[in-house]
């Protein structure tokens, strides 16, 4: 494969994924901060998020 056939990485092609990761990280850190401050609904939401992500990761491992 030569250099002309490679598609270069362009930021504008991936801006949705990058912005989603950044905004999701900010929201997650905000919920973590609320949970640390003692907000019980934030702690519940944090547990649901972590368990959900763990189940998705485990499900893909079992399936794949």
C-alpha cells in the first residue's frame, strides 16, 4: 500500500466523536463531583453508568 492510497486523519471527519468524548467526560466528572459532595441521586446515577458500561464491555467480550 503506497502513501497515496492512505486516507489522512482529518479532524473534521471525527469532530462528532471527539466532541462527544469531551462533553461526555465533562458531564461524567460533574456527576462524580456531585457524588463526592454527598448527593445521593448523583451517586446512584454514577453506579448505573458504571454498571451499564461494565455490562456492555462484558457483553462484547462474551459475544466476540
